[in-house]
C-alpha cells in the first residue's frame, strides 16, 4: 500500500534529511540520485552540506514515483524525465507563452498563468531606471523559477 507523502512546507531551502522525510527516501539514496539524474543539483555550502530548493523536492518526488510506483529502471526514469522536459519545452513558444489555447491549460495552473500575464504587463508598462535594475533582475529570477515549477507541475503525458 502506498504511503502518503507529507506536504512540502513553504521554505526556500531544505536539508538532505528534510528532503528524505518529505520524499520517503533515505539520504544516501538522494546522493546516489544526484549522480544519476543531472537535473538534481542541490546547492552545496559549508562542509559540502546540501540545500535543496522546492522545485528539486518536486523533481525527487517525480523520480521516486517513476522508480518505486511505476517500476522504471534508473535509465528508464532518466529517459522519461528527459522526454517530459522536452515535451514541455515544445509546448512553449520563445516568448514564454503556452503554444495552446487557454482552455487547454490545467485549472490548477491558472494562478501561475495569471502571474505570467501580470509580469509581462509590468515589464511593458514600466520604464526601468538605473535604480530598478536590481528589482527587475529579481522579478526575472522569480519568473524563471515559477516557470520551472509550472513545468514540473504539468500533468504527465
């Protein structure tokens, strides 16, 4: 019987122990998966301590599902993840907008799509000055991270 995983708290960084508990995987398995899945690149700080971000926790849960629930091999799971990433990249045009009708978007992603539209409006309505460069860079980083999360949350095809 499948064990329900706990909700992911609203934190920026997670230690390897926390990620292990959130994903139902031992820390040594996570370190091994880092070698096998190039998408997993936790930040390393003092003494080589690993700090995972929210999108990496989601990726680990997806890897766990592929390996443990769906019975993929490591190689098969790696290929499936690459395939999913490629499929999602093809769904988006260079401007960052979905290459499909808005009605086709999953309803759970409406808030992220709304954020994307608001962000684009902000960029076009406001003329940046020298003092705003840091703020716009921060918004660019936030937008990129939200798009990555949206890609991870899109349903598997």
